C-alpha cells in the first residue's frame, strides 16, 4: 500500500486509533503519561497509567472528576466558581449573595464541597445575631 493510499484511509478517520504497540513500547521504556487537569487556580499535573489513556482522551472532564473523587457536575461547579464556595443566602434586594461561604477563596475541592451552599461571614453573623436576640 502506497503512501497516498494510507493518507486516503487516514483522511476517513477523524482521530486515528491509538497504537497499542506504540503505547507498550513507551511504557516499557519507562516513559510516563501526565495530564494537565483544570483547577480553579490553573491546572494540576497528574500522572496516569496507559490503561487510562483512552478514558482521558474521550472524556477529560469525567476523568478529572474521577481523579478528584467527585461527580462531573461538582467538578464543573468547582471550576466555574473559581474555587469559591457559594453562599446560599440572598442580598437585601433578593439577589443571590456573591460572597464565598465560610469566607474562604480558591480552596481545594474537598473543602469547597464541605462549604458550598453554606453561609458567608456576613450572613452567618446575621443568623447568629438573630439566634442571640431570640433567647
Ligand atoms: Zn452571604
């Protein structure tokens, strides 16, 4: 088969399949795989094995969510909020409060999950004052 025929075949595939032999040779030579996973502060470099190569290529977001041990939506929300957990209260005009719950910014996903949907420092203080006055 000539080079022209090979190019014609390759043109029919959007992405050529990964060559298992190439991956085996790379792995046997001690060449490791690393991915840059998006985080609120930029990215985190993560080593992974050849067995995860297809999963990462097909669905990097799902791979990242699995790596961080959260759901796909939790991972996407963590990124979208810049790692700032959302306050569940509203401003006096009825708009969602934009201050971070717990008063913490750009935190890791475990802390973010624990704080997201809580109260910011201002709303926390208001709730505590209401409780004190009611006693
Ligand atoms: Zn608030």
